[in-house]
């Protein structure tokens, strides 16, 4: 009896269309339980009202900026980082309600029969964009998944209990969906509406992921890597040559520093040259998120950059910081001098001032260990202090931007072995020009691969090893704290081992007081033995350092992390699903 109740509940979740984002008129006229494609989808407003709901499927708030993996360290360690994930009973990302809502629209007879073909196909293109997006997320998480192109009915047991389809079938279907979207969506530019250019950006992202995943995960023996990398290059190239998007270089933002100002403005409109799609927020509409609470509060994990990412930023002249003989023992003030300007536009460095209103103001502020576990305190996305310490942030957030597409293009060509200096000049160079960094030299990179980066990514080899490593550096620096790209990158590159390494922060040479920004005021006291009386500065015991009485700040010292190469690239399917569908199989290592 209990099993029957569970199945009924599951079916209701799967079959009930979710119309919450549609307009009130739609809800009044067609209550959710009695929505009928025979009585709706008669006008363009009907098509628009229904498909508006799909925008709620995009990541929101913390899902965009709250990056995990090995870029940003928190005071706690998520189970996927420690290697202690549990098999959930239900949920766990194995939810299909959004897909049912998409397929309900795609297969509706009144949509198929809509008299204006261009209008019909535009909204079908939007629906198929979101189906491609939905399945991309599912494949990243679980690998093989069942492909559904229909809205399943309660008596369709064959569909409800079908086995997982091969990854190859699903991703070919995703490619078909996104190509349809590209062909039929409007070729306008909008920071808040999905357009042809958004679809090309999504295709670029999907195909880079799939192409590199197939290349590096040889244990699954799936061909087709080159096909997807070629598709990434083609989609990226079309967007780069035909869309009119560019790298934002404006100097009219709050700081006058273009990279920082791409993220620290309240509205996306001033940076629309680069932003392909964003998510709007508004105090008036009570659409808010908790970004500045996350960045400034001691109770939200105290995020900070991890030391190896800080080490990966180049010197201002383009040389490698990790080639300096004493880079491992440099104190904070010295290590941040003459670096890639994106470092000082991502974390607090000497001379940093908060943005108040639309300009920098107030006193200089050193890194505050009360708000960061590593000492490398994040400022990316940070705006007016009035938004701190609560979930009241209202700045718009970026979902797709031109800078990502440039990096996708360069990486795909490098992985294919077809990258030229001209390709770099029209991709990576544009991002470096924004911050006044020298261009990436293809021949020099391949002639002398960076040993520091090579140690991070042992799976990279071949004649393009050097430039692939440099593009990975560039991607890590440029896209930090955006949509958890780093997790996806480690998974597709098969470099999950980096999650099991000890995460670390600033270097301290021993006990004493430290003026981090050298403005004449001490900021940190490192002590040995018993904790001394409070001195008004943050106190760190030497036991938190990596080498006895000196070394790097060690975070989460007592947590032993592991990464199972035979299991942890995929997530487990929830246990309850095997009762509901006896034809499912569990992911490797999770049985």
C-alpha cells in the first residue's frame, strides 16, 4: 500500500503543469488542474504567457555567485568537495517537472496548428532552448538519462519506466534542440530575453563541455569529441562575427576599472555590450538575493580565494608569478604587487575602497579575516554597503556573457589542435586588453609549458599542452565566481583530484603583528601558545599555519577529503527512483 502511495505522488509531481509564472489572466481562465491545449494557445499572448514561466528555470542568486570547487574556500566543506556525498532518498537533482512543462507546450496541438509559422517557431525555439538547457544540466550531473520528447500521461507506463538512454542519443537530441532555437529565435540583443545570441552562447557552452568531457573521459569510450568541439567553434565564431557583442571596456562605472565594473553595477544596461543574458532584480518588486550578505558576513561561510588560484594570476608584464624564486613565502602586500589587474579587481588589495553610490569612497580597507577564511577577500559583484549583512541585494546578475564565448572558442580550437595566433588575437587578447595585460603568445606557451599549471592538470599533453594550460589559467581568472564554472571545468577535464587537496590561504612568516596593506595599522596577529588578550585585530594561532610556526593559512584542517575517480564525476540517482522505475540503473560506484 505504501508503495502505491509513493508512485501516485511521484506521478502527480511529474504530470502537473507548473504555471506559476504565467499571467493572472491565464491562471484565472485556465486553472492548473484543467489546463487544456485545446482551449489555449490561440494567440501570441498565450504563447508568450506560458513560455515566460520557463525563465524561472535559470539559476538564481547564490546558484550564480556561490561557487564551490577549488576556487573559493568556505569555513565549511560541502559533501561533494569532501568526497562524502550520500545517496539521497529522493530529489538530488533527479526532478522532471520542468521538462514536463516544456514538452506540454511543444506537443500541444494548438501550438502545432498556430497559423503564423514564424511566431509559432519563435516560441517553439524558446521551448527547445530550455529543453536543451534542462538536459544539459541533467547529463552533466548524471550522465545517461531517459530522453523524453512528449508530455507523459499517467497511463504511459512504458515511458515512466523506460531505462536511461545513452549519453550520445541525449546529447545529439540536445544539439538538435539548440540548433532549432538558433534558427528561429529573434536576432535582437536583450539582457533579459533569450534570443538567437543566447542560444548560440548556450550551444558554445554545451559543446565545449561535451567535447572535452568525451576527450578526457576515455574510460567510457565515447567518440565524437571532435564533432562537439567543431560545433563549439562554429557557434562561438558566429556569435563573435555577427552579433555585435564586444568586451566591455567602459570607464564610466563606479571604479573606472572595466573588469570590476562589469560586475559591480546595480543594473546590467551599462555593460550590455558584453552581457548576452542576465537576471534582473528589484527592491520595488521584492526580487532580491543574498550576495553581499554572503561576501561580508562572518556567518555565511567567509568565502575567500584559494592560494593556488591567487598563484595562477600572472605578473603585470605577462610573466609567471610562480617562476619567482620566493613566490611561496611572499607576504600579502608583496605578492599582490604588479599582478594581472584582475586580481585587485576580484579581491581586496592595498588601496581598496568600498563603492558608495556610484563611486569609490571612504577609507582604505585591508582584507578582513572576519569575513574570509583565506585572507583573500572577495570584492567581485560587491556594491553599496547598505546592501551588506542581509539578503537584500538587488544588483542584476550575469547568466551569459561574451567573455565566456571567447574563452570557449579558444579552448575548443586548442583542444582540436587548430588554434592559431590569429585565433588568440580575436579571443583571449580581447580579455587581456581590457585590463592592460600582454597578449598570450602561442609559440612561447607551447615551447615552455608552465610547470605549476602542468602539475595542477596532469591529464594535459601533446604539442598544444602549453597553450591549453594557459587558456585554462585564463578561464579560471576571468570566470571566477560565475555560475560554478570551475566545478564543471574540473569534471569535464577529469581533474577532480584537485578537490581532495588541502585548501590554503595567505602566507605568514611566524608569530607577530601584520599590517596587510601597510597603511600603518595592524590587521592580524599571529600567536603561538595560549591565545593572548584581544588586541582589536584578528588573531590566528600558529597551529592554523601549514609549517609549524609559519606557512600558509590552512582551512578545514581536520576534514579529510577524498575524490573517488571511479565514482565522483557523477551524482547518485536517489534510492526512491528504483522503486518507481525498476529499469533504472545506478551510476558507477554508487551501487
